[in-house]
C-alpha cells in the first residue's frame, strides 16, 4: 500500500460539489460524512472511474461516487462477493474442491469448480445455500491482500490448484491481489462489499457443466449459478418474476405453438430449426422490414456463408474476433511466412458488403449507398452459454451497411434511429433505453483503428442522438472492436432488459479496405460506413418478442391468423370455401376438420393463440356467414365473410407506420 501522506486531497462528488479530506481517507469515511443512510447502504466506491472497496485509502484528488444496490456496479460488487461466499460454503462442504473463476453476471453470479469424481445435483444446492446463510451471519470482513507473483504461485502449488496457477502465469510481474473472508482466500482483483453480513438473502438457482476457459478440449467443470439480495423481500420479488418468466419462456411457448425445435445430439447445440409456423413468423418480420427498406432506398444483396481468411484478416475479425468464431477450414498450412490460408464461417456480414461496394466506382452523386441483407452468421458460443433463441451459434441479422460521405453521417444515422423506433413501436416495445457504447480507453488493444477515427465516430453518434428526442446513456467498454455504436436496450413485459437493435458508425473498415469515392473536385475521398440492424439477431428478437407478448402475436404477425371451425363433417366443404375466400385476401388460415367436438376445437385454437376463430354450421352455411370468436374478446357477431374482412382489414396488414 502506498505511504499515506498528510496532504489534503480534493474529492469531487457526482453533483460537482467538492470536499477536502486527508490523504488516505476511505470511501466508507466519505459515505459516513455525507449521511448515515448512505453509509449503511454503501457497497463500493467508484474512484476516477475505477470501482474499489470502500476500505481502500484514497491518496490523491479524485472524482468519486458511492455505489449502492441502486447502481449496476453496486449490484455487480454485491454478486461478486456472494460468489466468494458460495465458494467458502463449498469449501466447508467439499474440502477437496478446486476453484477456478467466479464472476458476477447480469442477474447474479456463478462459480466454476472442479469437484473431482463427485457430482453435484440440483437437490444439493439447498444444503450449500444453508451453509451460505450460516456463514453470512458471521459478518466476516472482505479483506484485500497484495502479494508477489511468486507467493501467489506458492499459495496454489501448496493446494494443488492447477487452474489458479494457470491464471497467475498469465498475469504480469508485480503485486497480485487476494481477498479473504472468514476461512476462504481467493485470487481476485476485486472489488468487494464490506462484509458477508450484507448478504441477507442468497439463492442458488441451477447447476450446469462448463469447460475450463470455454475450451471443449479442457476438463469439464461444475458451474453453480446463484443470486443474492440485501433484503429477503427482494429475493421473494425476484423469484416471483422468475416464476412468471418461466411461464413465458420462449422455449416452452415455441414448443407449444410449433414454432421451432432443437436437436442437440444430431444437429448440434445452439442451432434452431424453424418449423412451418415459425418460418412464417420469420418471413413476415423479414418481408415487413424489407418493404420499408425499399421505400428508404436500400438495395438488396446476398453474400456467401463463408469467406477466405484473408478477407477477415483485412477487416480485423481475424484475429480480433477469433475467440468467438468457429475454427477456420484450413487448406494450406502456410506459406513462407507461416500465414495459414483457408475459409471461415461468416462471423459478420460487413466484410462481404464492403467487397460489394468495391465492385463499382462511386461518385459523390451515388452516395449514400445502402446495402441490405438478411444474412446468416455464425458464432462459436460455448455450450454452457447457449439459451434457446437468445444465444445461438447460427443466426440471421437484418444487416445493412450505409456508405456515405462524412457530411451525410448525421442525417443517415437519424433516419436509422427512426426506422429502429418504428420496428419497436410496431411490436409494442414501448419501454427502452438508448445506450451509446464506447471503447475503453484503458484497454485499447481490444480495438482496431487510430484514436482520431474513434473520436470522430463517437462524436458522430453523440451529435446524431442530440438531434433526436432520445435520452441516451454512455457505457465505456461496450463498443464493437471496430467502432462505437448506439444500442437499444428494450424492457419486456416482465421488466427485463434486452439489447436488440444496434447502429454503428465506422471509420475503420473503410480505411482498412481502402474504400473511396470521387468528390466534387474529382479527388478520391474515404466514405464513412454505418452498420445497422433494427432487429439485431432475428432469432434473439423473436425469442424476446415471444416472452414479451406471451405468444399472443399481433394479428398481422400471427403464423395462423384465422382458424375456421366446422361444427361437424357436413360443413367441412363450406369451411374450406370460407378459408379460400380468406386466402384470396392474403389471410393466413387453417381449417380444423378433425372429429373433435366444437368446444375442444375452440380450446385448441385458443391454446395456439390464433387471433380469430370462425365457427360455421348449418345456419352460417345457409346465410353465407361465419360466427366470429376473438382470442382477445371471446364470442362476437355472426357476419358475412366480407364484413369480417372489412372489420378486421387493418389488423391483417403488416406495417411499420
């Protein structure tokens, strides 16, 4: 720890006010000086952008923010500390356990552990949970210790933990931090909450398998997922939301509505297969957006599913995106300089669209060039991270790339914002936040391109957003490797946040591929590239949409919009005539000619969430009418087919207006 000087330091609070404190003052002391309530609720402190323990001394002037449960970083710190508490409980119950990594995640935490020959079932989670509660009540302090790399290695050699030793070997020389609470000590950079007593309500949720470092050639570990809260009532509310989420789980509803299926054993994990109804749903979304894009001047293109490695070397996807890709198909082990040649499953569509742009010479009069494709791409997501449609290995993006002059960036970006808002509004996503995702200036190795290009791209997004009514927050470190982006974080009907649509400004790929256009003075200039995908991933979008609406799609999107139900076999022919009238008006319709009772047929159609049921029998056939029943409103009128079509016409028409 640095020597604490007697100097006074200036602390700047989030509201811009300043305080003078002795050097070495801790976050806990600052919180106590502000108020007893804040001191009680404080979990961590952000010092000049870095989240730290409240007990660490502050030795220089700093901008600070006291973090509580209301802050995302406060929750992350709380859940990180809860992972350590769970590890201590495991150590008590399974003395031979070997620990690997235990990070916080979006909704809780997990720890990957090696239990040797022992297996852990979901039934044993309650026992671990009880031990966590017991240990939390001891109110042990989380204490940070810094040791040399040699001492860190010795610590884990003594314990025979090859996983931690591998992590330490990857660290640079210098001080390495450990955290200790109670009888548990762990390699960890922190930060942590003050003590285990703050963790009032832990809950372990599930057990899964995971490979060490996500590599399927490495040993398989046991991953234990959990969540925790500072109050028991918060846990109860979480479990109630979780119960509702299970009822709306898109995997459950997708199976009930015959939308998609998975065959993990033979087709492979993370590779959905779309059944006829699900394919109809996809096609309707796709066609609706394509029609709007045509109105806005987009040109359709089509690109292959693979590309040469050199294409992705030029774009930077290989190696910057290497960890997320399937292994390349190598057909040449390397030339004189050892460079491999081969093909790669397409991880993104943008390099191919760049090559299409390069197919022609472009004048400033041609710009903007807007190229659009529903292109399938592939990511090698780890098995333990896959989740229905929301995390898959092969997915389709509603991808478009706009090549424009620098002076056109703002206008084009605003137009794409408007298009994305139309998509969200048409599907009843009314609650969302816009997030400007920026690069992390402290970790520039993760990104391609010069600083000035990044600065221009980030400012271009800020300028465009400022021209709209969007309230956008900024998030450091969330940019793509080639450029900043505007993400739309959508809240579903259960209050969960999902990242769906995205828009990116890119000065780097045009430079890497040496793209040009000829300006008004006949000079070659560099265009700017805008990447956009209002849906994001079509699979993910549909998964979120299913859970948002519970499978009750708007009529224009429902795979089957109307079910004609004859009351008996004698009226099957009339039912088919009615169905044909509807098909001629582009209504998606089925006829239920099964020998089930009318009541059963209606219940089945209700279960399938079909918007309209048209019941027909002797009276309807004689009068040329149908008895209308709505999924939302129940029994309605008996009307001629033409009248039904007139009354519901607007519901059947896809529109982003």
